[in-house]
């Protein structure tokens, strides 16, 4: 028996200087590697989410949509949407971050994320095992993601 691997932190070419592949190419490669799912987490936005979701659907892959958000004083926090409500929360968070700006925000204050989403997001400031600037927070459903 072997463990199933799912990449939960992939960047597409929409993450300038950090990702080189299109969302479609990422999905094709994940399908070729027999991955059951893949998460797209571009920097501070959902730029390739629709193309990613459509490609994943064509290949029978579970699309996990997220974003790597720059958090003031904590580096980056990877946020993943588990449900439609989680996607709506993530979209609302990113939309509010861009309000009044003509460019990507350089970083968000952590308290801003909780005030916009209206629920508690695990703090990236903890330094215990599995916590820290590059932790992953799941929006909405506290249950594990079922994989086929």
C-alpha cells in the first residue's frame, strides 16, 4: 500500500516570478502523476482559479482553490477553500484587501482577515509544530477533505 500525495501549495504563472506553468499544465501533470486532487494557491489572488477548476473537471481531478496571502509581520499564510462558503469567504477577503488599491496589497494585518471573513482563522503567529508563517488554514469545514 502506498500513501496518496496531494500538492496543496502550487503556484501558476499568475504568481509572477514564483510559478511558471499555466493552471491547465499543472492539472495535466497532476493527472499524469495520478494525483486525486491539486490545490492552486497563487499569491494574493484567485487569478487562475476558473481556468484551474475547468481543467481539473475535464481531467477528473478534485480542484482545491486557495491563495497564498501575505500577512503583515508573519510572512505568508496559505488559505484553502473546502466548500462554496469557504470560497466565498476567501473571495470576500481578497476583494476587501484590494478595495481602493490600484495594485496588489503588500501585506494584510492578520486582524483584518478575521474581521472581513467574520470567523476565526488560525493564527500564523504561533510557533508550535505545524504552525508559523507558512501554515495552512482551511476556510469553512473543519472535516478532512475526502479524496476519491
